[in-house]
C-alpha cells in the first residue's frame, strides 16, 4: 500500500469522565498524532503510523483501533519491557483537564535506529508534533531525524506545535521547536501554544514569525474564532463553523489530519483549511478524542449545507 501520510508519535488509551456520572469514565483512545491519523484516514487518505506500544492489553486495543481505521501499522514497535500510555479527561465548569500516566511508556523509549527511513522517504507527507519531540530524548532525536530524512527526500513535513510544559521546560521546547520549524513545510500551531513559544500576541506577527522559518503554509488554530491560514503570498481568517460543542478533546488533531488529507487529495491550502475547520467543529459535538471524528461524507454534507443558497 502506498502511503500518503506517515505520522510519528504516541497513541494513548483514554478514560473520559462520563458527563452524567463523574465516578464513571468511558474508555476510548487518544494521543495527538494517533488522533491525526484517524482523522486523515477517515477522509480517505492512505495513512501509516510510526509508534510503539507495550505488550499489554492497552497496546493490543490501540493496534486494533488502527487496523479498524485502515492505518498501516507495519512500523509500530511492540516493546515488551514498557507499558502503553494512558490518560484521563475530567470535565468541570472550567472545561476539560488531562491527567497522564505515560512516564516510561513504550514510545518514550523509541530510538533513532528504529526509524523506517525508507518508508519516510517514500511518503508524500510526514507529520509529527511537539509532543512527539517532548516525550523523551530518543523520540526527540528520532523525530528530528525523520524530519531531516523527509526533507532530503522531498517529502512535505507537517508539524503541530502542541506545547505541553508538563513534558519539558519552556526553554527546551523553544530550542527544539526552533530546530523543528526549520525543517517544517506546514505548521499547525494553536494560539495558546504559539503565543507562549514566541512571546507574540498578534496574528500577523505570529504568522510572519513562522513563515520566516521557511514554512510554506501556516494554519493558526484559534478555537472558537476559527483559523487563520497563511502562505507567503496570501492569508485569510476562516470563521469557526457553528455547532453545539460538548467536548473539544482532539479537535485540533482532527483539524490537522483533515487538512493534510485534503492537501494530499489536491485541494489548495484555503479549501483544505475550510474543510478541516468544519471537520474539527463536528468533532466537538461528541465525547472523546476519536469517537466523534467525522468521516468524509459527514463533512461534505455539512459543507454542502453551510453554503448559502441563491434564489
């Protein structure tokens, strides 16, 4: 199977607090790059994943998920000496909170020598995130090496900054992400992340800063305000698609996966971002990072219904 999009990172098993009974948690799946892969695959892209899981029941469940979603798992390593990561989502009046049990996880032990260099060079897009680089020294070295391999082979590199300061210091995050951004073609930052990373708080200044690294496309995710899409030639604010949101877990990952899938299908950056904007909004109408990610037919129907009719 030829691969449109190859992602590198960590899949996690999710326990999401039940909206009606806070003592109960619904088991699902998460991990930003895993969510990205599911979103891209549900839009019809051929997707592969570079990752690792433990030789445990949670690792088996993740592999079953990826198989059901038609994600190529040939490059997922099973580590018998480490667990699969787990996280919990709690909900209150301030929104949702994440608590992780991922220290020493299988992916945190991933080493550069395990990278499928040939597969990376044969893909059309390589995707990873700030979390992919933050979960350990081995994954950090591996992620940067994968980006270099992709660049040398003419493979477009996509990066979601996804800053998690519980995983690394701000100084280290800034240093590593500067290097990663210099190897990035498509940058998918969130407002909260990028304002902390750059110290900037104005849309165009942020976009100018990211384009200055050599990025060809920046899609700045603004949550309820939509997204700000920029190339070196033009830029546009796309307003959020109106929905009744109940859980925003994984919405940014859904946006990224759908945007890259539509670029792989031949859309221009602004049409791809419009599609991804709608898909991300739809993903907030259900609970959990994966369950509510829409399939292509749902997004296309929503897009068709949102186009104003004349006459």
